[in-house]
């Protein structure tokens, strides 16, 4: 919440807060990791200068959280954080990470958890916004690996998964035009 409020307008406090959250993202406690990743995602509500200053580290922490094997809630929080944060970031900071993000998200997409699958598909949709210029080819190449499963899950009985698939397919269609 403090990150979302931009640390009451104090840039030094915000920087310190983000640094603390990033450090806590590697804490031994799953609850601490989950809360830290939620806080990192709050960077989306900050000003452009603040987002640009911490974007790379925050996205890296969220991507690292995807691999949490100790607690599935941590990886779900990381996915949700990516969906919230990616659209708020400048293209030049996300585009280089797009291919890596697609690969890191894939195990969550193939998860038996419908919640993980729905949010993972939403990450693919969020990454479509950065598929311009040189990033377009990489995004479309990655899409070849997830397109058929997204099509199959678009008729899922799980409403969130079906909606995420349809939204992502619309985003992919815009990239191909």
C-alpha cells in the first residue's frame, strides 16, 4: 500500500521501500515473499519516473517468484504482479524481457491450478502490448508455443481461464495485424 501511495511523495522513502521489498522477495518465509511481491507490483501505481527507476528489478523479482516451488501462492502472486505491473511499464524496459517472461510463465500455464493458468494466460496478453518493432517477431515466435493450448482453454468451464484466453487471443490478433 505504501508503494501504491508513492511513499507520501518522498522519492528517497519510495526507493528505500522498493529496495526492502525486493530484498524480502527472497525471504525464507513464503508469506513474506508473497507480501513482498504484492508490494513490488504496487509500483504500477507510481509515477513514470519511479516506475522507470525500479522496473527492471521489480520485473526480475516477479519472474523469480514464478519459480517458487515451496508455495504455490507465491508463484500466483508473482503472476498477478506481472499482469498488474507490465502494462504500466515503458516498452524499452519490458521488450528485452518478453521472451524470457513467456518461457518463465509457461509452467504456470500448464499447471493443474485453474487460477495459475488464467493469470499466466493474462501475462501472455499483457506482453502483447510490447510486441512492436523488433519485439513483434519474438512475441509471435513465442505465441506459436502457447496458441493451441490457449485456443483449447478458451472454452474452459473455469470462467476466469476462458476470459483470459479470449482477451489474450484478441491481443494476439492485434499484434498480427
